């Protein structure tokens, strides 16, 4: 599977970045039961995903083959790290595919 690339200068804006981080934190809070204020953001990187799977494909799902700008967000809660992938709008997914790295 092709790997995502670092987004060019036309990456989503900082305000989108903040919104995506908040979406990821809320998703993790719901999933883990940890209060969102206890979740630490360890990294945020703009990326261009190779398709609409956001780098986390489900083998049973078909995806649009389009470059999809977004973010790779690493969050930490209760000593565990969680890898979230987003688009530049309102989609956020917990990615358990540990082989995907931002290049």
C-alpha cells in the first residue's frame, strides 16, 4: 500500500488543525472513558492520504482513489498512544494499522 506524503504548503489551515485535534480527542474520550482534558496531544502532522481511507483501509470497504488532505494525530491517554487520521473536514478515524507512517 502506498504511504501518505507530507502535505505541501497548501495544507489545511491551523484552525482546521485545532478542530481536527478536538474531534480526535472527543472520539478517544468516548472510546476510552478518559476525560478529554486528560488526553495529551503528542504530535500533529499535515498529510495527504493516498485515498479516502485516510491510510486506515478496511478490506471490506471500497474507497475513492483521490488525494485526501488531512492530519495524522498522536494522542496519549492512560499511558497508551493512539494514532488518529483525519481528513480536512469532519472525518476522524482511529488507525490501528501501525505500519503507516508520515514521510
